[in-house]
């Protein structure tokens, strides 16, 4: 396991203590602003909630932010105006973990792959390779004998082509999730030129990535009609009305929910990572948009009879960003120091089986997500190195 380096900040706090302080102040912000109460790990989900949740077939939706946001721009008093939906609508209905550690590599593809396998993956972040360990999608489909149409990933296009299935010999090709990369689809649709979708097609905010040939389980443009009942013209027409790649992703997500009703759905957003450009206002705009899109998705879940009442929604950043005091960092812009602020993040769980309005401040890990989903849905994440979060199972 990769250990957090024991670094010190100006106040002389080590990485572990800084992480703890971040978690505790985040907990206090939530208690003050959203009225959450401190939960006991011994309580678990309430039996009535559990019974309610299993009456219908259980579904799980995961939303990750590729490129986390710091507390200064979110949960801290000076940032709360940027996340009105997360703070006042979603958090009070959630079980909120204030101390989630990511001890892996802080690149977006590799970190999302780690979230999806429950193992800190070590693949090259800037290559288009599948995760080494089985993904949550493979565990889900194999153990529960589900068809390919039952689990989907919608992700940005910077290298996420192969996130749907691993190269594990026990699982692998043909056993994972279909992957939809809306920007790749839009790129293919506009290949003939003559359209201006530049604001939606901007891809990687960090390093130029050679766009590799499609592989794995990525959906191609010609499949759009069959899977989403969406013509290329309608797709392009809708793209003209959205202002960001994440809005385009959310359009695809809603379409998937309507046409396929997948039981396991994974959405990775990426607008916030525009912070790498150094433009603080664009970073804050993206936080506000992400806040709105999360609430919009939660509303969609609650108003869709296939999802309402039997769905657990997880919302979490892949990791954080550098603090203003990290030596060698550049504040909000990057996540390159590996310091406590860039590793200490949070997760909220809402919906079926969740004890509402409860905050947990004990340290948990990013790799605990997959075994937790397994415990909720009834499959075993055998090779994951995380542990199920007992309060949710
Ligand atoms: Zn980034």
C-alpha cells in the first residue's frame, strides 16, 4: 500500500494530523450549515430503511468528480455559496464521510480506476490501458449474472476508454460495463467539420494525451441509436444547447436511465479540473455547475419509478487539490504535492438503506467504495483491498 508521505506544513502539522484536522473542520461545517448529526459506526443502517430498500431491486448510482474541489470553495463558510444544492438539499439527506483518504496516485484516470476496482491501481495515468484488477462492473455482472445492458459508465474522454473492464484473467473482456464517452461521440459526429463545439471538446486539462484508438467496451457513434434511441442529429442538436462537457454527460446519463434503467451506473464528471488552467473563476463556475448537476441527477432518480426508493447514490471527488500552504504546490490549480489537502476528501451516500443527516468522521478510504457497493447489492469484490463501510450495508 502506498503510504502518505509525512510532510509538514507551515504550522508544523504532519500529513496525518492535517488530514484529521481537515476532516473535523469539514464535520463542523456540515453540522453548522446542514444540521448533520454525528453518527456512531455501531448503529448501521436502520432496519426499517433496509427493509424498505430491498423491496424493489436495488440500484446504485456513483458520481465522481475528476478533479476535486477544496473546502475553501465548497464546505467552508466562504465556499458554501458555491454548493447550495449539495449543502442544503443533498447533505441533510445523506450519510456523509468527512475523512476519506486516497492513498494512491493522484491522476484522474488511475484514481478513478482505483475507485472502480477497490485497489490502488498503478497504471500509467496517461495511457489508455485497462485497470489491472477486476472492476466493480465485472464483480456485479458475474456474481449476479447480469447482462451487459445492466451496467454503464459515462466518463470524460481523457483516457477513460478502458475503465469498463479490467485485464484480469478471472474477468476481463466482455464481462464489464459499456463505456460512453460523450466527447468522443461528439468528436466523431463533427469529424466532417463545419461545427463549432470547441468548448465541449476540450479534453485533458493537464497533459496532452494521444487519443488512442477505441478499445475495450467503448460505445461507438453508430451504436447511439440502438442503445439510447438517439439519432446523431438529435445528439448534436442537444450538444448545441449545453455549456459544458459535464452537462453533455448528464444528458447521456438521463437518456441511459430512461432507455436501459441500468442497476449499476457510474458517472465521472470533469469540468472542475479546468482549475489546471489557473483561471479561478472557471474553477468556481465548474463547482457551481457540478453542484447543480448532482442535485438534478438526484431529482431524476427520485422521480423515475425504476429508481425511486430503491437506489443508493454515492457522490465523491476522486481526490482533492493542493492547499495554499503546500510547499511546491500552486494552491487550487493543481494536485501535485501529494499533501494532506490533495488526499483528504469526502463522500456522501443518499437514498436506499442510508441513515439520513448523519456525519461520520472516522478515516475511510477511496478503495472502500467497491466492497461497500458489493455488500449493498449482494456481490463479492473478492480482490478489492478496501473494506465495506458497515454503516451502509
Ligand atoms: Zn487534474
